[in-house]
C-alpha cells in the first residue's frame, strides 16, 4: 500500500503543459494570471518558500490551458530551487510552449528572514494595448 498515491499526486507527477489555439490571434491583448499558493523548497535550508507567481502575456498563436498550468505549477512544491531559478524556469517553459508576443513572469515571494524577494523575468517586446496591469 505504500506505493498507493492519490489521484492529485499522480496528476501532478504526470503534468505536461498544454497549449490551445488563440481565439483572437489578429490582435494583441493581455492575459493576466495570478497563482497565490505557489510553493517550492529552498535549496540551502530545505524550508518551504511561498510565493504568488504572476504571469502576464500577449499571445500570438497559442494560449496555455489552465488545468495543465495548475498541475505544472504544483509540480514545484517539493523541488529545491532558488527564487531566481524558478521564476526564469517558468518563463522559459511557457515561452517554449507558447512563443508569445511578450511575456513576464513575476515571483513575489513571502518574507523570509526579514527579506522580501521579487524576481521579474521577461521575454519579447510588449505591443501597445488598452488594458493596463
């Protein structure tokens, strides 16, 4: 019975980012997603790190399927990785999947040891659009 895993654990282990066709590829528009329950593990101490991951992007031909994004993000919960590395890894994986016009990933980490860390990584040039952040 020790090998019995919950269906959620299995889904996270098998996670694969999935894209869908952009329903409006003819215009630049902004997609904003906030993931307020992100966790990973500090590679130095082994203590958990908590963050809000903010993803902003202007799609070209593809958009990310949200359930696949949720499972992908949850896959970091036991990964020992720095704030800088995880923010850039998320950006790299999403850019490789979507090839967006522009993308920004922000890792807004909770205070730890009296230090607040925010890491911002970007790809591409943002087109002018009427929607503000």
